[in-house]
C-alpha cells in the first residue's frame, strides 16, 4: 500500500507543527501543497519532490496526492492549521472513498494547532467555555446556512471563532455577521491576523461595537484574519489580556476551599 499523510502544518510558519508532523514530513518523498504553505515550509522540504498549485485548485492537489501515493511514493498533502478545520482532510477522504482505493492507500491524518487556538494562547485565556468555529466563506456553504449558524451560536452565548471573514469581493456574509452582532449586547472581540507569521502577526483586542461601527472597512479584518467573539462572561484582565472564567471562583475560594 502507498502511504498518504494529511499533514497539518499548524498556524502560519513552522512554530505550531507537532513533532508527529515533523517526523512524517521527514519520511515523505513527495510533498503536495498550496504554493504559499510550501514556501513557508521551504527549509523542511528541500530535496523532496514537490507539487504545488494556487487557490481553488484543491481537488487537483488532492487527486495528485492520491496518485503519488498509489504509485508507491510516501506522500503528504499539506493543510494549514488543522486538516479537519476547514482543511484538506474532508476532500482527501471523500475522493479516496469516491474512487474506492482504500485497499491501495494507507491514509494517516496528523492534527495541528489552528489559528483559533494559537491566537487564544497569545491573548490570555479567552476560550475556556463552550465554543463554536464558523467560516464565513460561502464558496462551498450556502449563505443562509452560515447566517443561521452565526445567529444560533450568538444567541446560545457560545464563544465564537470566525474564519474567512471577508475578501475584497465576498462581503455579504460578513455584513450579515455584523448585523447579528449589533442585535446583541456588547462583547469582547479579538482580531488576530497572520497568526504564527512572526513578521506580520498582529492581535488586537476590541469590542463587537467597534466591529459593527467600522462595518466592512475595519482595517484589521481581512482573509488572513480570525475573529474571536467572547461570551457574556468574557472580560479583560487588569493588564489587558482576555479572560473567560471557567467558573472555579464561583464555587471555590482563592485558597481552594468550597464556598458555602
């Protein structure tokens, strides 16, 4: 059987790659990747056969990875963040199943640190209660379903992570998101751009009011941005970090004694 890794490279750069991912990458003879991600991993993939392509070519890349693996070459397809969070895992599995080549390929999926979790780690402790992650890209998901999910999570007081908020041409899902925000109470908002890409990384703590007021012209919100909206318990610490209390100090004193 050929071996095919779905390799999560973590948030931007290489700092969020797991040891398991690094070991798998060393083993691979062929690397299939979106051009931008291959460039970021260039120091790790020297002397390997490389197949890259641009945006909207995901099916082509996955098919190529499958063919390389079927030919007997240990192959990986790179997925930024985590392969199961709006990544390549679903398409690879779907195509292998459609082609029914399970007997020819050993498929191994390796998890990664998403920008949602990486950004949360850098800004305090904002994600300690139930949360939902939603992509506002309507390229593959109906916009009405996106709107329904956004409203349901906000109304249920989830912490919400927003991927792919807007591009130059795709703004309506983001406008609908802002409208849903405007109908609720003000909450803490985190805008994180280019997480893991040290020279470009920027994390801003603001409010949902700020997002709504700046509408589609917010200078920090792009396709390279993830937005985290806190829940009704989320607040700022004394030094400006973001905290969503888990609830320990409602039940226990600071010394660890049970409150009566």
